């Protein structure tokens, strides 16, 4: 029997963004050429046959020619379904009962420490975690 060839990593396709619609000017640009106004993730509801889900990074741009707001796909990637979200990782650490150095934890999940502090404040306010932040350290109560 012949062995299956190993899957070759493909270079992701980058599709151009076109300004269209009733008031669109038809200007075309690449997603990386114009700065985005906002970005968010969309996760496919069903995994593929290998158990990976498609994660689409959506974005909005302002057309450099006419100023119209355009929404489209910025990038796509495949990810494993059983991965733990950053929110779940933060909740797990906050409920562990140990002091958490916010700057160190922020580096591990890839957020700014100011944003992690805001998230912790929100979790405490909602009753999902209990404790206080003192000098950049979360101290559980």
C-alpha cells in the first residue's frame, strides 16, 4: 500500500477587500494595507474531520477613497477544539486561592496587564472571583 503524503503547510490566502454596496466606490485594497478599526473572532460551530475548528478574524476598515465602513474577513486559522479560553484560564488562576502577579499572568495569555486588571475587576464585581488587587498582585479572599 502506498503511504499518504504528509500534509504540506499552505500559505494562507489573503483576499482583497472591495468597497461595494449602494454607496461603495469599488476601491480594492488588501486587508494589511489599511489599518483596521475593530477586530473580533468568529469560531465555526462544527469541527472538521480532524477535530479542528475554523477561527475567522473579522475586521472593519474605513475605505481610504470614499470613507465608507467595510466589514470583512481579516484572516482564518484552524485551532483545536479542546483548547482552554483565556477567560477560563484567568478564572482558574483567580479561584486557585494563590496570589497572582498580574503582569506575569498577562504575558502568559497575551494581554496587557491593564486589561487583565479590568477583567479581574469585572469578575469580582460579578461574583465569579473574590479578592483585591494590591500593587499589581491579585490577593484572593
